[in-house]
C-alpha cells in the first residue's frame, strides 16, 4: 500500500501534469453512438502459414493528421500490424491503409493501446506484457513500448532504460512488482496490459488481468503509474521513465454499477486534455457474449481511488457497445472514435457482417 507521502507526491505529479484537477461538479457527459462502420485492415483472403489472418484491431490513435491502428495478431511479411488511414478514408474499402513497415513494428507482438502526450508531441504504443519464455528472449517482443514524435511514425523508438534495446522487457519486472499482492508478494507472475494513457509527467498502464498464469488469473481494473521525463539527446528527444511504479487505482465496476454484466475488465485508458478527464473502457468477453461500456473520471478522483462514473445516453441508460471495445481516441471536442476487437465473432455492423479482414468501429458524440 502506498505511503501517505508517496500518494501526496503522486497527486502533485498527476495534477500538475493534467493542468486542471477537477471538472465542474455538474459534468455528466451525455453520449450517443452516432455512427458505426467497418474498417478494412487488409485485403480479404490474406493468410499466414496457410491460416486466415483476422483483423483483431486493438488500438487506435488520431494524431491530428492520420488515424493509427494496431492489430494484436502477427501479420505476413508484406504487411504490418500497425497501419494508418486518413479520417476521410476510414470507411472507404477501396482505399488501402498505409502499412508501417519499420522492423520495430513487426518485432513488437500483441499490441494493445496507443497513448498521446497532452501536448501532442509524442505518440506511444504498448503491447500486452502478458508473456515471457524462461531462459529465452523469443517472447520479449510481447513486452514492448514504442514511441515517436507525432507525425514521424516512420521513426519509432523503443522505450527502454537505454537507446539500444529492441524491446521494453526491462520494465516487465517493474510492472510485476507494482502489482504485488499478499498472494504474490514478489510481484505478479502474470498480468496483462490493455490500457495506456499519458499526462504531462506520468504514464499510466491499465491492467486487465493478474494471476499465476494466463490460465489462472483474476479479471481486474487496476491502473499503474510511473513518472517520466523527456531528454534531448544527440539523436533526438527520448522519453525516460523514473523508478516510482505504483498502483494508483483499483476500480470495481460491479460495485459501482451492479446491474451491468460481470466481469467487466479494463480494455482501454485515455487521458483527455481538453476535458481534463480520463476515459475508461471496460469489456466482457465470453464464448457467447461481447459487450463494453464507457466510463470517465477526473484526475483528482482517480488519485483518490474513487470509482469511475458510467457514461449514459440521453434517456439515462448506460452507453453500451455490443462489441468488445478495445481502444478509443479523441477526434475533436465532441467526438470519440472507438475501435472494437471482436476476435473471431462475425457480428452485424449496420446492414453488413464483419469479415475476417475487418474491424468494427463506433463514433461516440458527446453532448
């Protein structure tokens, strides 16, 4: 458990980084799903080693010019798990994405979430950090955070203690120890990162699962924070992480909204500098059900470990997505874009049915 001194220090860091610590007490966003569509990630019939490749889009970011997407599955050599489209061609199946072919993108495996710094100078992309192979570096790519100056996605850097590492495996132990519990006092053997947000001074990791292994875990909604600085070097600006990793929030959707399906686990975390709030996506995935909900919280309430509030529609009902919502990005002052990773469910999207090479999306308008 954090000491009072540490928690005060983190509060100061986070609130300073967010500029404004509280929204008006009347802030209760009313939202509606105003558009749904299908993103064509690659051409139909794409295969890898004789098997159909599915687009399981897990991350999205709008950098002011392009929409960036990431697929959490490996791709054939002529493609990339990270690609871009302009907002105008999002729903245009005749316009192929621009695939980011730099080796760093292919080396990272199982991407889960984009983040942007509030000043929009950097874009970051994290993998799940959900596996390693003892005695081998074969799976180190599952433990990778990439970042680049906005607009320079062709020049990704690996976030690491040095400038030569090809993965971020050095930070896996830091995350594991931050997630230590009475059951795992030395750190969580298994965990899964599905959210990443950035304030001016901190990175926040959203944790979806914690446990003994990928077969034995508990769904969670925890947030781990670590402070960072930007260092100017001879080869350009570099992000450096400090050594103050801590769990700052442990949210329980079932306690806050008992009528929602269970268990709802964190699938995205985003800081919104325009509204000075955090957005949170939670989702449920079973053999027969995909569902997701949108929540919000002020920075001050997040640091006080107060629960997120559910976003509702004009009728007061929970804003519900009949898909596994995986990430969101801010399009403008009124709209959010949410990308869905429906795995291999072929669900209807409007009048169409999602195909293996496609990913559904929803545009949410805030009122």
